C-alpha cells in the first residue's frame, strides 16, 4: 500500500473512504499499528495520561513528546506520522511555536503537528504553514483547556456553542489545516462540519459522520486505567491488562516453585570445562 501523505488524505475524503487513526507512544506499538494498515499514527499528548501517569495532559513537556515521537518514527513506514504540540509549546508566541514544531519534525521525525483551539489559533497556524509545517486542527473538547473548562464534558451542545464550533472549523480550513480533530461533540455537529469542509474530520466521541475515526490505543486494547469512568465512545477490543496480569502471575508462580528457569532455559559450559571444574 502507498505511503499516506497530507495530500492523499484529502483525496481519500473525495473518494468517500473512511480512514483510521490511532495513537502510539513507543516503537513496538507503532510498528504493530502501521503493519495493521492504519493510515494515521498520532503521538498524542495523551502520552501524559496513558503512559506517564499524569492526571491530564497539562504537564507533558516538549522533550517528552520529542522522545516518544522519535521512538514511534522508527516503527512507522506507511502511515502519516503526526505529533501533538504539548501545552505551553505554542502559547508564548509564533516564533516559539515554530521552534517547538521544528523539534517534533526534525528530531522526532513527525510529518505534521497538531495543536488545540479554533479561531484564536489562526495566525499561529498560518505562520506554521508558511514555514512548511503541516498542521492538524483540534476543536470541541480540548484537554489542554481542562483547568478552564473544569472537566471533560461534551462540547457544542447548545445552538450557540454548535455554531461557534462550525465557525471554528471553517476558519481552520481557511487557515490551511489539512484535517481537524473533533473531540466529544454531538454527532449532528460533527456531520455539519464534515459536510462543510473539504479536509477530513477526525472524530473521537463525535459520531459516525466523521471522515476518520481516532481512539487512544490504550483504551482500544484495555490497557488504560479508566474502568470506572470509561467514556461511552470507547469500544474496547481486548483486555491487555488481564492478559498481562495473568502472564506476570504465572511467571511469578514458576519462579517461586522453582520451575523457571528449566534446563533448556539456561546455559552449560563445554564438557571439557565441566571436567576441569570437576562437575
Ligand atoms: O492526545 C491525543 O491522544 C489526542 C487524540 C485523542 C485526538 O489528541
Ligand atoms: Na492530544
């Protein structure tokens, strides 16, 4: 299959193809996702929650994002590789934002960056694009706004909020983003936006009308610690936590009983050396 590129995504939308996006934060997972034929691999700043154990994405640093992106880069050959701009990396001015994005691209190997926010990010997005950096937008629930929002709730529910989201999407498209993540918005709003723009929409908790669907890989495989508050949009396809717990318990049992390691799981000296050692 052909390499996925920024222009090929738009062509896929024109052909009405539904595409797949997943997050990855390390080499083996990235390789499995890419080899499974997923079109976009996103090094999300969800890294903070699912891998680093933070409460939310606020503390994630640019160094952490660059490091994860470098690992993922080595595992991805076909998919488009996108990296999140972490909180603080694009909030202090366009020059700082360009510098941060260039680190994700030059050191990390990302082919594009994603940043959160609608109309308030237009100038910034135009500047990044002017520096040859493809940008993915992200509106609806923007987790980097958690301290302002006071939690993770459905966005765009009222008429006014829905209209604001639609305007944000149109403005992002006009500024030149190559796709837009719609997070936790009503399916009707996602449908209107998807029909209103020529670039693909990437939905998470945004219903069936988006061009592309994205999930956090740890949610998909049952490796995230969200069981008490699993969002309704998560469909869990495996229980890796249970599989890992069983494997670890069996290993511990075998060590304690002395059945691990067996003879063929250890090494011997040569027969001559054994004789010399008087074994
Ligand atoms: O950080 C992330 O994983 C994301 C996706 C959920 C879109 O931004
Ligand atoms: Na993110």
